[in-house]
């Protein structure tokens, strides 16, 4: 979809689109980590064959999210539609303020759908259907791709609000299909208003708050990076930065899909204090990092010819940027392997501490490094790599300590 988007919007407006998505994701802070909190609660309940408790958590989270995001949507609509915000100046965009306001609002609604109906992902994780959690994103992206392709073939202009609306529509349709199938397959887990309780919602929030602190780190590092590039450089530089990260994500997302079941399996093994299973899971995730690390090197070597031939011939990444991208990918791979293991057993303390340190360090370091003309956008990537390295170094020790606790309990 990248070549089509860059061609339809232009490199500059594509950068604005990316920056817009990064800005909207900040609203996830108001979600209180509910998505991951309900995931752990549902996994725990279904592991004990307590579908009644699992349904109570699902119902409480679903209706709680519905009320929460409904209220936020109304407030945001008032601010964006009736407020006189200089959005075009903030985003360095050729589009008007009103056009950008509608684009932001539709993008936010897509995020809201993702949070409300994303409660179905908790069921998929608990049933070890981790691959299926990617189906909504894939189907909505496929629908968006077809829409962009048709508009390009017909010569129909594509602006930011239209793109945001089509993205919202495709995501909503995909989630409705997923929810319909799951609740037909598992009617005992269908959310019911009568099962929703404030106590269950509060339990999910209490579990989710540590995950929220961790998510804030990812927002600061992965989303604010694009905003920093926009402010220090321009929207065209954001497009180049985003394309590089998306190619890196071919490796990191592929790895995450392969180790997706580890979260639930780690939680189940921890509940049984099964040390042998925990050791086996560790061997799986660490050994899988090797082929993906090699793949990241190949992408780093071939990224410029690929981008020239497939996306935009005017984009050329420097050797420093490409080398930094490979190291950045390695750090994410290593960190993700322990994230799934530790989150599955509910150990988030070290991750939370490293997250707070990373939050304080990432933005000032990125802005400082971008001040050196010889470094360019690679400075933002270097800052992200350094920030993420704290957890990558601490995580193995946290895992060894958890393993020791499990052995003593067993």
C-alpha cells in the first residue's frame, strides 16, 4: 500500500498522514491499559474453566470502553469542529484546518473502534488463536488498499479526510465480522449488560495500569519520533522515516506473530509453576531471534534499491540511517522476546521502571541528535535505540529471577 499512498497523497502529505496517526494514538493514554488487563484476566479465567468469570470481565470491559470512548469522542468532536485550531501550521500541511480536523476525528473514531471491539482479541489470545488477532488489521488494510487502488485508477483525488473515513469504515467492518464470528462460536463469552460490574471493571483497570505505563513509553518512542522529525525537518522527511520503520516492521511484526502464543503459554505455565515449560518457551523465543536478525541485515543492505524501484526514486537513506535501523531492529527483537515472557506471568515492574527512564530520555536525546546535520533523521532512531536498550539489558535478569521464584514454589 505504501507506493499507492505516496503516489495518491504525495510524499509531503503522506508524511502529514503519518504524523496525524501518531498524534491520535496519544489518546490511548485514556484507555488505562484495559486491553492488556482484560487479556490477562480472560486467560486466567479460561485456564481455570471459569467461563462465567471470563464473561463478566469481557462484559465489564466492553461496556466500560463503550461509555469511555463515546464520551471522549463527543468532547473531541466539539474541540475539533468548533475550535479554531491552527492544524495546518502545526502539521506543516497544504491542507486546510477544517480538512485536517475531520481527518483527525475519523482517525480517532477508528482508534476507538479498535479499543472497544478489541476486547475480542482477549478471547483469541486465551484460545491461543494469536494469529487471528492480525486478521482485522489485514482485512481492513486490504479493503483500504482496494479503495486507494480504485480511486487511483479512476483518477479520483484522495484527500486526508476521505482516507481517514475509508480507514475507519474498513476497520469497523473487519471488527464486526470478527466479533460476530467469535460470539457465535463462543456464545458463553458474549458480553451482556447484566454481567457488567464496576468491581470487575476496576479489577481490569488495576491490572492494566502497569501496562499503561509501558504503553506510554511505546507512544513516546514509536509515535513521537515521527512528530519530532516533522518539527525538526519537514513532512517529506516524516515520509522517509516512516517508510524505513515500516520495512523494519516486516521483521519485528513477523517475529511478534511467530511468538504470539508465548504470552498466554507463559501465563498458563506460571499458573502451574511449570518450570520445564517456562524454560522451553525461553529457548523458543531466543532461538527465533536469530533468523529474524539476519533478515534485518538483508533488508538494511537492500533497502535503497527496493525503495527506488517500488516506492519513490527520490528517497535515499544514508549508510548511517540503514545501519542504525538494523541495530534498532535487533534491540526490538530482543526486547519483544522477554516482553511476551514477562507479561504473561504478570511481571511488569522492571519494564515499567525502564519505560519511565526511556520516556525521560528519548525526546530530548532525539532533538539533540537531530541538531547535527551529518546525522539527520538517523538521530531520532539512535535515540529510540538507546532508550529501548535499558529494558533489553534488564529483562534477562528479571526473567532469571522469575525463574528462580518459580523453582522455589515448585
